[in-house]
C-alpha cells in the first residue's frame, strides 16, 4: 500500500489525455502544460480537473499526517489548482481546504509549505474567488508568528488588496466591516498583531484610501496603547510626518535602507572580495549611510507638515488630557514621551484647547542643561495661543528669561531663549511688561551676531503685535504713524476681532487705481464699496489680496515702506508658489491658525565651520620660514657681500694667521679667566631670547 501511494505521488505531475479512438498510445504531459490547456478550454478538461482534484484531496490527507515535513509534489499540486480552479467556478471549494489546513497546522507546518499555501490563497484572492474579510482572521494569526518574510508577504498583500478594492468599489458597508476588524485587532490583539493593524491603518491613510474622520478617530485610540512603538508610529502620523512612523513596527523599511546602502557601496568598490576592498566597502557603507541620513534630514526640513489628520479629531480635549496623563508617568523612554508631548502641544494649538496643567509640566524640563531642551521649547511655543490665560504662560516666560536670556550663558543658549520668547509672545497676549521687553531688546547690541539678530526679530514681532510696549526709537515709522492715527490698539486677553468686511480690500482697490506711475494712490470709499458689492473676486484677486496683506505685515516689521526693488523681487518669487504654500508664511495675519514649530527653527545660528583645507591654509600662512626670508632679503639687496659675510667665508689657514687669533694664543691664565667670566655674564643676560643661527 505504501508503494502504491508513492507511485500515485510520483504520477501527480502528469496527466493522461486521450486523443481519439484511433490513438493507441496516450499522451503524457506535465502540470504546466495541462494548466495552460485548462485555462484555454475549461469545458474540454473537466474530467482531468476532477482527477487532479481527487489526487489533491488524497495528498492533503497525507500532508496532514506530517505537516512539519516539506512535500514538493504537494506544493506543485496546490499551485496548479490555485491557477486553474478560477476557470471551473462552483466546482470545488479550494480556499476552504487551504484556510482549514493553515488554521489547524500553521504552528508546526514547515516554512516552505506555509509560504506555498499563503501564496495560493493570495493568488485565489487576486482572482476574486472569495471576499477579503474571509482570510483576514487567519492572516492576523500568521502575523503573530515568528516568520519575518511571511509577515511581510501577508502585510503587503493586505494593503494592496484593500487599495485595489477601494479603486474598484466604494461600498461603505464592506469598508466599515474591514475598519472595525482592524480596530479590534489593534486594541485587543497581541503586540505584533496590533502593530500590523496600526501599520495597515497608517499605510492606507498615506495612500489616500482611508482618510475620513471615522478612520482618524479609530487610529487616535491607538495613541494610548501600551506598546511604545505602536503609539509612536501613530503619533508621527498625527504630527504630519509623511515618512516617519513605520520604522519601528515594520521590518521592510530598515531592510530596504540597508539594501540600498549595500548596493551603492558595492557599485563603488566592486564585486571581487579582497582584504583591501573589504576595508573600502566598510568605508563606502558608512559614507552611504551618512548620505542617506542627511537626505532624510533635508526631506524632513523641506517637507510641509500635514494637519489633515489632527483636524478631523472629534474629542481632542479628552485625547490631549489622556496623552498628558501618560507623559507624566516616567516609566517610558524620554524620547517617546517627548514625541507625545509634541503631539499634545499640537492638539492644543490646532483646536485652541486650554489645559492648565500642561505648562507647569513643561516648566520642569526648561533648563539649559536639559537633554533636547530645544524640542521642549518648541512644544511650549506650539502650546501657546491667544485663548490661554496670561497667568498660565507668564511664569514660564519669565523662567525662560531668567534661565536662558542672561549674559552668563553661552550665546547659543541666549539666542534659543530669545527665539522661543518671540514665538510665544507672537501667539499669546499680555505676557511681557514694558520693562521686561526693554531688557530683552537690549541684547540687540550684543557682540554675538546670532543673539543680536534674535533680539531684532523680537523687535520686529512687537512692531506688529503691540508696538506701544516698545521705546519710541524702536517702533519704526509705520508703527508710529499707525499709533498716532489710532489704528493700533493694545491686545487684551479674551478680545476677538470681528471683521465687518474683507481685510485689506481697500489696498486692492488702491492698487487697481494705480495707473502706470509709482505714486501712491489711496482708495476712495466708493471704489471699495463697488469692489465688494458689484464685483466677484477671482482667485487671482484673492492671491493679490493675500500678498498685499503680507506686504503690510512686513512693512510694519521693517518700520518703513519697502522699496520698489524689494517689492518686485518678492512678488516674482511669490508668484511661483501656489496658494497653499503661500498661506504657510502668513504667520502674522489675522484669522490664520499658527503653523507648526520645530526645534530646528528655534536653534541658534550654526557657526560656519571651516574645512580641513582652509584650516591648513591658515596654518601654513602663519608659519615663517626664516631661511627663505633671509634668502629673499639677500637676493633683494643691492651691491656685493658684507664684511661679516666675507669674514665667515674666509679660508681657515688665513684666519689662523690673523691678529685676533694670535692675541688669543698669547693670553695668560688670568686674562683667559677674565674673558670667560665676561662671556658667562653675557650668556646669562641673553638666555631669555634664543640666538638665531647664522646661515
């Protein structure tokens, strides 16, 4: 019986096909050939399909006896049926058998067979043989298994399958069922399963598949998940980082980076392995890693932050309070808590929340020696808005003044403190008195250029926010004239500006009346009224209006009217930007939510580091070659040799016969001792300076 089973297994790769009544011999063909023929004409090969199915069922029973053993013939039979079964709809239920075998034996099954059965299910799902939700419970069981390549294969298939479904059909019931399933797995599953569910949410959100408010609020529940990597990935998503987040919960991102680095290094060094090339390969890999990190940093600095996800939250107040409660516990890594603190500050900024216990918590970490203190200051800036009571923010601003903006600190620390105070005061109101502002403004004459620039930027901010607090000499012409006309009022806490028209419409009317020349023309009330009531403003008009408001803001900060050259240069550069990018720079305009703040924007201006070649050039310039200097002086001298040079070059025999040498030889002992004492005295006097050897 065992011998017969082996014979049946050996004959699984062939099929007997009768050609006709006259054929005395049967044709024997391989499974790929039979697969091709079945796909072309399924009706003619129904008998052969039934034979192969019976053969598959018998092999499945044999396989279940020893699932831990790889069986290549059974794997070929499974893939054969996965390819041809869509051509015979309603005949046999292959997915049920494969799902049952995997569900029952996946823990002890050989990895090759596990990959084969999963690949067959993916192939059947791509042919739309069963709904997506049918295999998701099995897939998430396999995601918790310790097989990295299998996890990557399943996760990639799930994301592509849901994206394909979204492009074909927009069935709300089906997508709601999938979202609820992923949400349950993210909340109640194992750590690895929960990470994969969160990664699916993030990937589908970034692929513009699931971007509605329902999905965003489902993902927000993962921010309080006990797993640090899962919560960090979702925090990066809500902070608007387009690239970060999946590094900790997916292995493929690190593998892709490592693969790219290895390929680049191999191209530089070559394929042949020698000891010298191995050293060069290590250096090339390090250089490639540094270049890749620098590229990512540039992308992060240049990339625009997306606020879409954070703006779709329903109960942002409760979420911010729960995040702050989690941050207050010190059992988790500091960088993770800092990330959640940044997210909490962003929630406070975007939704105008008031969380009074956030600012005393920030106060604990505002110390110049604190690790990542610049990021803590960025969180403070983002947590500031005009609805925060001044009593909550003023103590922390005064603490920054006393701890950072003092002359005993390094210039970089002073600059960071001034930048942070400027950003906080431009977002909130009534934080500094006139004397406190005068102390800060006094740093405009500081010897360090970065500190002086930070103090001047604070002056520019107050010229627009509250110029009455500045000294008369610092207000600027435009702000002083606005105060004298009564157009500027001191901001008060709780006061809201209610617009009774379109802000800056009179400037647009004045610009339309301007004819050819550069003279300034004021708009009449009739022109403004006609522009508002009788005309429909186009998108170009709103762009011009936005630029005029921005120009007014800049003129207030500069303290003067801008020159025509400055206006034309800025106008040409602004015209190239679109409306969305231009609106990001309108920080001082009313009616605009404050933008994101990063630690890089608060950091001190980096000192220009010289290259190695520049440093060596300066060292070489400072060195003096006395030999070359003497030779140059000798070559530039007019006339012949001096008497001293002639005496040095005199022949030895002639020098021995000279009068001086003969007198030395004729000296007695007393004269020699006297001469030696004089010589010793002279040496003591000249011991401090080294005598230059004559060349």
